[in-house]
């Protein structure tokens, strides 16, 4: 019987979608040639790797018997967008900050975008270097398996500044998984990263200080680019502070 801890480790290391390169299959009647490529479908309770081979065959490989290499599955970028707001305070005639909170309009937010993005990058902690905010996702579920990382940034789309959760995902999320990820991102925007971020002043181009808010009470939700009717834009993942 296969040790369950070892089996769990193998499934975590080699998730569904990993690519398999065959070096040698011991079965002389196997229809798979050395060098063939396939995609891992699952690892069974006996530790066998069941693959969908590129030649159309579905055939398993036995650990310790067959010789093969497992290549980690490639990720793709999924962006989740959320409305942002930015507030600031003007100085009064004595040079002190006035108590009246003011809001930047869309055009002003766009002009301050670089400062806000840089401030978001500075929020990254060393513990988040590998998985971003997914470091704090502790559910043992398919979302944890599929979403390898999640970082917050901001992006100008349609002349507006949006908060963006940039996720690196293996495979496709089903509707339930996407809803779970959105809920997690919403929590990070309101009570997690966003709560501390909105309390830290950001220097504006004119020398004043502004406060960027990833979450708000009204007219706020987390959406994909498709749900917003926008085309996805490429994004280069960068972890760590500036």
C-alpha cells in the first residue's frame, strides 16, 4: 500500500495538467515511443501516473518501473478588476492639512497612477515572494492547487484607474472556483492588504498626500476582463518591493 503522506506530496508536486516526457516504458507492447509527450490527468492511489498522450492514447506510467520526466504545468494570467477611489486633503492657509476629505476624479487618478502602482508594489512582503497573497490562502481545495500566485496592482483601462488582482493560474477555473477566488480577493481588498494600504499616505505629483482605496461600500465588485467587456492585457509578474 502506498504511503498516504507520500501520495499527497506527489499530487501537490505534480498537479493535473503537468506535462510528461517519456524516456522508457517497460511494457514492450506499449504504443508510446521514447520522447513522447503527454499531459498528466491524475495520480491514482497506487501512485501510477495516468496520462493523456499527444498521440491520442490514454495510458498510465508506474513509478519505479517506467522512466519519465514530469514538467510543471504552464500558468496563464487571470486578472480580476475592482473599482478604486483616491482621496486627499488640501493644505489650509496656515500650511496645515485641512480636515475635509476630497476625491480625485478619474482623470486625476490616471495622472497619479504611477505613484499608486509603486505604492502597491512596496506593500509586498518577503513571505509573499513565491505566491503573493495566496500565501495567506489556507484552504486545502482546488483553488489553492490551481491559483499559484496573486498580487495586487493598478491599471488604467478606458481612461479609469482600476485595482487589479493579477493571478497566475494552472488550467481553467470552473464557476465555483472563480467565485471562491473573487471572494478571497474581495476580502484582501477590504480587510487584508487593502485595509492597511488605504491608511498609508502616497506622495502626489504636486507634493500633497493621497490615500488609495481598493475597496468601497457602494457600486463595488470584483470582475474579470470578460465580464467587463474588456480584452485581457498581458502582464509581467514581478514579486518583491521596489
